[in-house]
C-alpha cells in the first residue's frame, strides 16, 4: 500500500457508445464496497470512475445517431451517473475524457515521453478492429477476423506516432516478477507474463483517419490513440502534471485498478510501460474480475438479454442486488446471472438468515424486557464461543477484503449470522422466560444477541449501506458515526438502550 491511511482505487472508464448494464455495474460496485470498507477502516479514500468518450467507436456511434460525439457523450454520461446514484456508489470524482483537465494531462504525458525519445513518427500497416479499438498483426487474426470479438477487421496504413514499448520489455518483466501481487488473480498474471515473453512490439499511439480525440501536441493531423488517452485518466483526475493541492502526491501510486479480464493487457502492459517511460511510479495492483453471462449465455444486444440494472434495483431493492452480485461469484472468476439464483439468495440469505435474526432478536427483547437492554451477567460457555467467533471472524473478514475476496467476506459474515441464529436455539430464551430465577440469564442472552446484530450490521454496511443504516437505526447507533475500525470489538452496546421491534428488513419474494 502506498501510504498507510490513504487509499486510491479506480474503475475502468466506460465507453459512452453503450448504456450501462450489469457488467459495468459489477466493476463499479466492487470498487464501491472496497472504498466503503477502507473508509470504515479509517482510510481517506479517493475513488475514481468516469467515462471514456473519444475514439472511432464513439465517433461512429454518434454519426449513426445523427449527433456530434460530444452530444452523444453528454447524453450517455447522465445514464451512468444516475445509475451510480441509484446503486449508492460513493465515488469521490468522476472523470470524462472530454474534460479540459484530462486533455492537458494526456498531452503532457505524450510530450514528456516524446522528450525522452520514446515516441517517434513512423508508418503503420496492420489490421484494425474498431469495436475493440485494437490493432492486430496478420498472424493474430482468426480467419481474417478479430481474435477477441470475431468481427471483421480493416487493413490500415497510416502515418503514426509510435511508443517504444519494446524498450521496456525487460523492465516490465522484472517488475512483475519482483511484485507477485501486481497482477491479480494469479492466473491472469501468468497469462500476461507469457504474453510479454513472446516479445513486445512498439505501439502505434496516434491516428489520422478520424478526428474525435485529443490532438498530438504540435501535429494536429494526428489524434492520440484512445487507449493512451483513456489510461491517463487515472492520473489526470489527480491533477497530473500538477499536484492539485497535494492530491497527486497523496494518492499516487494508485492502490488498485479494478478492471474486467478483457482489458488486462492495456492495464498491465501498455499502462505500466507508459508510466515507466514518463518516470511515474506504477500502480500497486491491477485486479481483473471475470465476466457475467446471463442465464448461461453471453450478454448481447442481438440476443436481447442485456440485464438492465435500473430495472433490477426497482424490482428487488438496491441492497439485494449489491449483495447478490458480490456473493454469487468469486471475484476474479466468471459467473452466471439468473433470476432464480437471485431470488433464492434474497429469500434464503437475506430474508431468512439475516432478516429473521434481526426480527427475532428485537421481538424477543420487546416481549421479555419491553425493549430495554439490560447489563449482561456472568459469561457462560456458549456466550464465550459466540464472542470468540465474532472477535476472530472480524480479522478473517479483513483478510478477505484485503484480497478483494468479496464472496468469501460475505460468506464469513453469514457464518456469524448463522452463529447468532444458533445461539438463539442453544440458549432457548423462551424456556428461560418461564422461570423468574433465570431473568438475569435471559437478559444476558438478549444482550449478546443484540450485540451480535450490531456487529453484523457494521460488517454488512460496505456491501449493503441501507441495510447497515437500518440496523443501526434499530439499535440506536448511527453507522455513519461508527467506524468499523473503532467499533469492531465485542460489548459496545449500552445497557439501558431502548430497541424497538424491527419490521422485516427483506420481504420474501414469492415464487410460483
Ligand atoms: N473504455 C474501456 C476501459 C478504459 S479504462 C482506462 C472499456 N470500457 S467498457 O465500457 O467496454 O467496459 C468497461 C468494463 O466493463 C470492463 O472492465 C469490462 O470488463 C466490464 N464489463 C463489460 N461487460 C461485462 C460483463 N458481461 N461482465 C462483467 N464485466 C463486464 O473497456
């Protein structure tokens, strides 16, 4: 980590030729959970997202709609921003590559690398896939088509500026070898290592065949290649080449760029070599997650199976969607979205396990003590088991969060939910309530239960901020004021607190 109490993380910036779908929401959501967790651990967090607005793909999409590229971008950017609001995304900045601050940074890094002699003018002749904005050599092509998306490619010959990427091959290999965590997960790291070992070519970083982009400084016949432009967003947002009141020096190098597996090479080969050439330190980590299919099929407009996040949130609630996306699939692997799996998770994990725990605990406290928490008495063996489990598990969860293993973190939190539900069964409050002599013991059981609920509420907050806030409200503690860092030890609920009977947190979804 670059600095102990600062944390900088980024999503990819999204192309504006498409409207947001569940895949985009996934990357942004994962970053949001990590950002919230880090804040809860006392870090000052810079969390960047934004839109990638230049390039031929966007220019063509705008033409097809009879708009200027900027009109298209202005329209689509609102779709992204309103979805992020609706998903409760807590980004601290939103960068658009059409902004002046970005243009300045891109031209500056270009100039900087050129001044060092690592950019030169040459001629390009290769096969270009416009949908992927990627050049391929003849041998890369599959039956003449793009090896990534399978669509036709065009032969392009043009004057172009080149970046001496080949020069950085050994330095990049050495960096990846010396920093085993730089590329995650491990399988992705191996993929990139073998790609680099096959040899890096110099990279064409300008185009002359269209104009929607940032002009090359001193030669505006050329616009800068969209990936050179887009990757720079991670530093332009911090004010590069200036320090923006200390932001650049505070937050760079970035702690983690979270991306999808399809854009790994750009982030772990192109971006680090650009930075090396410019003399800027490399990000600490690049984490590539997997891809979602939908009901077993690739998501695509032609199959009309694109999952629209707004509709899902309206139907199931924002926290249920946030929970499902991060619980269902290990971060880093591919996964499948299905309505059956979603409804199953909501009913079993949320309504049944968590929702019932909160309803039962608060209902019993009201039934037996009119809602007033009493001081816990002597600690029995089963109390000790519960407390130890919570204390240990907080550390386990922290380890999972550090590793971006969101599904494991949730699994571990749900083990606590399970332990608390089991504690109810084992301590059988309904039996204790029958005997006056057990009154103090009953009070202790209630205290422990609600303390378990409090800790679970804090732990779920980064994943489900509304649910965390609801649980806090029920217990009379404001999670916004309760940093996990200072409140993750057992026994912090105050005896004497009045806790009302909770309404169900998650209604069950009826299925046929
Ligand atoms: N503009 C580039 C990124 C530039 S970053 C300097 C881009 N944009 S994108 O809009 O096409 O994709 C953005 C992200 O969405 C990628 O990380 C991609 O992996 C992710 N996803 C797009 N479809 C997805 C799924 N079906 N499943 C999971 N994530 C997917 O690439």
